[in-house]
């Protein structure tokens, strides 16, 4: 499809915020990206819109990544290498790999969004981050006017972070990821690093889970805790879990003994932002049409009719209250356009 003028973006972001793009094109093949018109002016690369806060109208070009396709590209004695187009729905892709008998992605079931967006913020849940089973990706570089390949090292994955965020390539629209290859080891082991998963399987009397059992357990946990964007618009976790130095973590633990703490490899400590927000009084609380979800305080929800300005107001109020009570800064996870 070629470019069209003035597209409504409210259906393309899971917070259901209003906004229009001055220019818009749906991308269904990688080669379309080389069109000269797409290199001019401001640009935003849109995936599933599940990690996005629209501030209002966007006076530029939105390239909506809808490249389809999923296939086994290689198999060796140790692993399956599976490729998917950037526009594939993440959850559907994960379920398809399980059906094919290529497990490894099951812990990331039911995460909203697209395959192409997954590496950008290194999506993670229930003891697995996508970087751990990532092999390579292809991206169109609008500056170099060429397709580039990134291996795992080049992606510089970290907690909810990658080279695409670190270098600002995502926000500037410099790179559009077109396809991703995952390496799924044949020696499969159930990943039950996360206590909730172990508990859910125990409650189902499953001692030796299959990949499908793990996926089903995770789907059930997510459905219990997280709001369905089709019913209650949201963008998943709205803040990162903050990582603080040991001195502050120890001081907080003295004052708040039940504060969940996760020691990191570098000696620092990750704290549960959802807990901090709940203790700051925000669980189930609204400011205007935007609130923090009653079953998971880390999830910001649009109660109906909110704008980007409303989201920002609630975000700032939550951050201020957490800072006042705990001296901890929490930063937003979504991209602001
Ligand atoms: N907690 C509270 N109150 C709340 C929410 C959480 O006290 O309202 C406590 C929980 O009791 C638990 C701890 O905080 O002790 C952690 O909560 P949870 O297991 O729900 O996970 P999370 O840290 O809030 C992270 C990810 C999620 C991911 C889950 C499961 C981030 C920013 N979020 O949430 O990812 O699904 O772990 O692995 O790292 C997302 O990024 O959009 C997302 C949903």
C-alpha cells in the first residue's frame, strides 16, 4: 500500500488515546521501505501500539509494520532457527511455535504487540527475556538506505532495553525492524524461575509440565492480573521496576520489611514498582480518566476518553508520590510520541 494522508491512530494504540498522523503507510513487504518518500521528514515506526503513549496528533509519517510470515529457516543438532516477519502478532507466533513442536518461547505467551517490536525493549515475563532466545534480526536503516543484520551481541540487550533504545534509533525512526530469527534449543527444560509459575502448576497438580502446560499456566496468571486492552485500554506495565544501589535498598528494607527486592548481578537491587505504587496509595486510584489498575498497580489504565495529557498528569502524580514516600524515581516503560 502506498502512503495515505491523515490517519486516525486511536485504533492503533492499546491505551486508545486519540491522535492523527499527518502521513501513514501500512508496510507489508520489507522492500516497500526503500520508497524515497519514506525517508523524508519525521517518522515513527509503529508495531502493535502496545507500548505507546500518543501525546496528540503526529505531524509526520507513521509506518505501520505489518510484514507477515513465519518459517523454520535452519535446524542443526542443537536448535531450531525460526524466523518471523515484524508484523506477526507476538502471541500468535509463540503459540504457532509450540504447535510446531519448537518450544522455548512459552513463558512469553500473551504479551501484546508484534514480533518486530519484541527486541526493541527486550520484552520479558515470568523468568524469560526475549534476548535469551534471540538469534538475529534484519532492519532497514533509513540513513544508510540499506538492510542491516544484528546478532545478539550487537543488540546489547538489557532489562527492557536494547541498542535500538540506547542509540535512540527507535524514537528517531532511523531503523525499521523487518524480521527476527529466534534460536530455540532442542534440549528443552521447563523454565520455572518465577514463583507464580511454580505455584500455578502446583495448583493444577502438574509436576512435570509440558511446554503447553507452561503456556497455559502463564496465560491464566496474566488473565487474572492484567487487564485485557480490548476492554480496559492499557499499555502493560507502565513503569520499569527501578534498580537502586544496595545502600538505598537496605535502608528501604529497614523501614519497609515487606518490600520485594531482587538482587542483580552487578550488586544493585531491583525493586517492585507495583509494590511501591500500591503502598503510595495508587492501586485502583484514578486522577480524572486515568488510573492505576486495581489488580496490578503497575498498569496504568484509560477509564474512558483519556488523552495523552491525562496520561501524563497521572504519571507525574504517581511518580511524585513514590518519590516522596521512598526517595525512588520510577521511569515510564512506553515510548511517548
Ligand atoms: N506487587 C504489589 N502490588 C501490585 C503489583 C505488584 O505488591 O499492585 C508486588 C507483587 O506482589 C510481587 C512484585 O510486586 O511481589 C512483582 O509483581 P509481578 O510479579 O506482578 O511483576 P511486576 O514486577 O509487577 C514484571 C514485568 C511484567 C511481567 C511480570 C511477570 C516490568 C516492568 N514488568 O511485572 O511485564 O509480566 O514481571 O514477569 O518488568 C510489561 O512489561 O508490560 C509487563 C507486563
